[in-house]
C-alpha cells in the first residue's frame, strides 16, 4: 500500500496554489483601495445629510430606476429636501434581472455621487415589456 504524495503531485499542488495566490493579490489590493476610498469622507455630517437626502429622493420618486440610462452613463438629479437643495449623479453599477422562472426580483445597485459624498442603494427595476432589454 502506497502512503504519501509523489514529488510530481507536490510540485503540481504548489504550482496551483501559487497561481491562485498570484491571481488574488491584485483583487485584494483593489478591494483595499476601494475600502480606503469609501472611508475618506471629508465631513461625516455632510455625508449623513446626503444619505438622508438620497433616501428622501427615493421616497419622492419611487420609479427612479426606470429613468436611469444604461451604464456607464449617469443621470443628473436635482432635488430639495428639508429646504436644502441637492444635486447628484446617479449611475447604475450592476443590475440583476430575473427571468420568469427564477424566484428572485430584478434589482440594480445605483451610486448617487455629489462631490466627495456618495450613497449606494439597491433599487428594484421596473417590469420589462415582452421582448424588452434590461
């Protein structure tokens, strides 16, 4: 009965592990940069105010996702909340459109950006007409 691994099996496993680690290093670096950028909000009160304003906008315009253009284009928005005017660009990040036979709903991630302030929301997409595209 044979026990242990041959030299070729060890080399092959080491090579595969090296490839996996080498492929994941850039991904982890990008995630670290994105995390650092998301934490770099200059004024916490302003960012919170902007997030509240985006929530108010979404309550006022429930069908906003239907108006958003295809990525990478954005939609320029202007609205007033509690007497304060806001302007932002809304951009679709990713969309998940469900087929008729799936048990999930169609939604998209939308980024609202005004200067350094940013808010990301998960919005439902409207139903498509027959043969329509997302």
